[in-house]
C-alpha cells in the first residue's frame, strides 16, 4: 500500500485522471455539438420511445432468483409439556431432556432456578447450543461475566421430531 494517497502500488501504475474524448480541455468537439449527440440525447430519445435501449451489462445470462416455496402444511401447534399452556412461538421452544416434547423457554429457566441455589448477582442464561448456565455479571462492567455452571439441556445427536418438522420452515434456502 502506498502512503502517497494517489493509488497504485509503487510500480508506476498510478490512476490516470479521467479525460473526455474531444478537446484537451475536456470540452466536446464542435462536431458533437452540431449533431446534438451525446448521452443526454440518447437518453431523451429512449424516454420518448424513438429508439430502443440495449442492455450493456454482463455477457452471461444469469437465471433469475426464485424464492423457495414454504411448505404447504401449517406449523405444528404444541402445548408446554410442563405447564400445559400453548406454545405460541414454536421456534423459541426448547426440548424436554427426558421426553423430547416442547417446553417454554421461561419454564426451563424457572425450573433451573428452582433447583439451583443462586447467590446474589447470579442469573440463569441461555448460552447457546442447547445449553443454559449460571452466570455472574460484574456490577462495575456489564461486559464482564463469568459462567459458573453449565447445563447441557438439549442433546444435538437426538433431535426431537417436532424440531425436524419446523426446521423445514426456517431453512428453506
């Protein structure tokens, strides 16, 4: 990278300033002015429909992108295996480790909080990959935290049937 700010790679291939065809001062020649030609004239003729504008883009024809069609079947309706209330957002549900049925995200957090003896400043958080953890945040800096304990909640090898069904809705591309 050159430090001169003029572009190029110090091999004498610096960018050349743009020069219009015609006179040395960049103006049009008198011949172009007499014809009334130029880009503006072509654009106005194309707007009036007197000439047909040709595409000067890529030489390769590319297929037009067609969005994939979502599955015809509706999303499955489920109720929480623990509290019995309907699961409104099935994509945010978590599988029960024993039965594999969908449960509310908040039900999992409350159940872990009941089992664990939390100290002040500790919270239960989802840390990704089907895992929850007891997290302690630093009160002086919100970006600093420490994961004290990890709970493996969902097994990645044994995916629940309802997860496979809703996977078709969210990964169609």
